[in-house]
C-alpha cells in the first residue's frame, strides 16, 4: 500500500491539475526541452516535416477534389 501511495504521489507531482504546474520546469524537463528543440531545428527533421506536410496537403486536396466531383454527379 505504501509503495502504491508513493507512485500515486509521484504521478500527482508530474501531472498536477490544470494550472497547478510548477512555474519552473525540473532539470530533466529543461534538458529534454533543449534536446527536443535542437532535434526540431536539425535540417534532416525540418526536411522530413516539410515533406510530410506536402504529402498531407496533397491528400487533403485529392479528398476535396473527390468530394467535389462526387457531389456534382
């Protein structure tokens, strides 16, 4: 029971309720945020995301064209 209470306490500390988050992120969160930002700025990731966005835009355009041609019949 005590172990479960400890786990629950840690979970509550991590999640908190809305607006209950500490003003300053933990050191781990700071490091992870820095790593995340550096990854997102890397040329390979930027290129990959741009390509994915282009594919998504193309799919949306094709779906709209199919819907438009389907309703005009």
